[in-house]
C-alpha cells in the first residue's frame, strides 16, 4: 500500500533508511562531476519547468543523482524500479525524504508489486518517459494507451530495451520518439564496457567469494557488455572462453586473444558462466546437462531470461540458498549447479551496480536527451533515434574537463586541409 508524504505518494521498504541513503548519494556524487556541471546550468535555466517525467530505472545512488539534477531543472518526476532486485532501499528512502519525490521501489518486490509500481508512475500522466529495459514503455502502449497522446518522447538506457524498441518501431507500433541513450558512444564505450565489466565481476565475487585466477570463465556474447566482462575476468587471472553467434564479433574475440567455442563445447570446460546478450536461453538445458559439478551461473543481461531457469528447476531435486544471493541446485545425478542473484542482473542483484564515474556520463546522456526531446519532439516521429553526436561529444568534453585532462584543437590550417580534396602527394 502506498503512503503519502508531503502530499505525494510512495511505496518503499523503510523511510527510516533515508539518512544512510543520503550519505551514499553524496559519496556517489563525488565521482559524478559532469552531472554537477549540468546541475549548475539547470538551476539557472530550469529547462524542465512543469514537465512531468515517468522513470523506470535501477534505484541506485547514481540514479538518485540523476533525479537530483532533473528536479533542480524543474522536472516533476516519479520513479519506479526497472528490475525487482535492483533497488537500494536506503536510496529510495532518501529520495522520498529529502527530495519529496514519489518513488515506488522495494528490493525483492514481487511481480505484482513491480507492475503496480510501473502503473503508479504512469498515473502521473507523463510528458516524457525514462526507461531501462522498456517495461514502462511497453505498459504505456498496451495497458495505459489512453495516456499516449500526452507523451512527447522518451529515452532508453540499456541494450535490451533498445532491441525491444527497434522491434516495436519496425512493426509501426511505437507511438512517440525514443532516443537510444544506450547507443551513445559515451554510454556503450564506457558504461557498457568498463562499468559492466567491473560490476559484474563484483556481483559474482560478492555472491560466491570464489577466486577467479585459474578458473575457466565462459562469457556469453561479445557485445560491449560482454567485452568488459571478458576483459576484467582475464585481468583477474581467469582463462576466458567466449561464445558468439555473430561471426564479426567472434572474430574480434579471437583477435583479442580469447578462445571462441560454441556454448555446447564451453559448457564442459567452464567453472563460471556469465551471459550478457539480451537474448533468451543462452545457457540452456542441454548446456547445463554437460556442466561439471560446482559450475557457477550468472547473468548480466537486463532480464532474467538468459539462463533457462525453468529448465534448471525441472532438472533439480533440491534448491538450497547457501549464501546471500547464491542458490545451489542439486540435480538428479548428484551434480550441483550454483546460480548467483536468482539469474537476474547480477551486478545489481548481488552488488551495487556500475561505479559512479561511468554512470556520470550515462546519466548526463539521459538528461541531455530529455532536454533535446523537449526542443525537437515536434520534428520527430514514432521511431528510435540515435543520441545526437554533438551531445555525445559535449559529454565527453565535460568529462575530460572535470578530470583535468586537456586535448589539442585543430589549427585553421589543419581544418582547411581536412576540407580540401585537391591536396595530395604532389602538393
């Protein structure tokens, strides 16, 4: 049951956690200087004055700092979780208590609660959506379609959500423009690779406390997220195997020094498995039937579909919670398979998600994309749009400035040379 605070509604685990959450928000903010630079401008210009936003995102200390700057810019924003296990309850409490913000998120919430919370943020009749995985946009188009006329546009944070949105747009069913924040270079080069790489290993280690060195670590996929996971696992001394369906990505993995095998072969060799593809059943029943006793499975894709959990449950005679966020599945032949974070997004289910320094750029993309939609949505249609390159470069420049890094600029002569086609070897 939601409760009123300062005239607004919320549904969180425990409001008394607010002070702890505020301290963690402040700690994260120390590593988010780009958002601070945007906040300075937003307080002056108030670009979101009177704009209602509905956000479905991981409720973390980093997300809270994005909410902070949007509120500073005048936004009226309601927030719910984009994954049942990704909420940090103290952060939800801090946003309600210190920012009087309607938040609907509880770590470990049921599917019924999750859907109720999506509906609660849509009850605000938003002008803009901010999604991570596309569940909010999907509900808006199916169960809450009466609200579509008031929506100017939206942003999407993650690979899985962009895949779903492009499929929807291809069928002509997307009713408003959405900017694929995930595909910005300052997002997938850094957040997806370095953020996912570090936080995924963090989640697996917190759940299991296993030594990575000397283990065979199987990575499902070789997109930006999986590249980061493979890189970090290799850096910790693991022998890394990559599985892929795309020949170009598979070739890239080989050239990066990784062994590439079909999952059916890798299943026999691996000690630890982690998938991050955005597709279903990457680790399937016939793979698990071949795994060694003690194999550890994790997922770093957005939804809990990459490991076939229903098949694993059907194969098991007993399921035991052996550590926080680690379940032991005992199979009929006596082998044991361990699953971290219930097969959900392991970096948030068992750890704290990405480091603040990379989310600084990702959430700057979110803020600038929302601002862009306010100015340009009338020129856009129901489609998925790339992040404008000039905004991407602005964020990179702000990050460098905040880090104290200086770069060269082209001279007038160099610019002229790059724009001239007649100059060549003989000149």
